[in-house]
C-alpha cells in the first residue's frame, strides 16, 4: 500500500503542478484563467479574480503538501475537496448551457463538459484512496526499486491526465466543408 500511496501522491502532485503553473506561466495566463472563471457565470463577475487567485494558491499548496510524507494526507484531502468543487462547478455551468473553454491546464479550446467532470471525480476518488493508503500501517521499509516504479508511474499518469483533452482532440473527427466528418466522407457514407 505504501507504493500505491507514493504513486498517487506523485500523480496528484503532477496534475496540480501542471495545472497551477499553466495558470500563471506566461504573459496573460492568469488573466485568461480569471476570465474563464468569470465566463462560467457561477459567481458575480467582481469575484472572478479573487476566486481564480484562491484556486491557484490552493493548487500550489497541494503540490507542496503532497511532497512531504508528513503532510501528504492533508494535501490529498485538500485535493479531493478542490476536485469535488471543480466537478460541481463544471456540472452547474454545463447545465446552464455554458460552453466556455476548459482552462484547467492552461490554454485550451476544449469546452467544459462531461469529460472534465468525470476526470475531476476520478481524480478526487484517487486522492481519497491515496490518503487512506498513506494512513495504513506499513509492512516494511520502502525499497528503492519499488519507489522508483511508483514515482515514475504516478508522474506519467499525472502527465497523461494533464494532456487528456489534447489526446481526445486528436481522435475527434475533423469536419469537412459539407459538414460531414472526414472519416465518413472518405467512406462515401452520407
């Protein structure tokens, strides 16, 4: 269980380090993120920037907490709570017909939708699992080989989560001039 907990800490840490850094790295990145919070129409517009600032600070705090074995459970719990809030906010925005782009990991044209809701709920469940696994008694000392596999696997999965929208976009049919997807147009289907 200690290797699973370590892998989950790396996964959640990787997701939040990419997420928080992408919101502040580069000219205008934070302004674009704050605008996306405003465009979700869940809050009065004057609260968009303070809430966006709070999200970024909380995400950086989660990164710092999951690095420390002593504070990892608090970081994973905070991550699960924040991901739950994200899922609820996106669900509410989508139900209201808002199709603003997802700025979860920086610049994106992917509109908010069920994929982001599912991703956040799965990550929240994984964070809870990591907190529980980390609280269980360990069966022995951590071995370097097992730790290397756990850390590598967690970082790889975290990176894949961060680019999930881009990967899904690669497999989306490309519309052609007559409005039909390219794949069905090539097969002559109507």
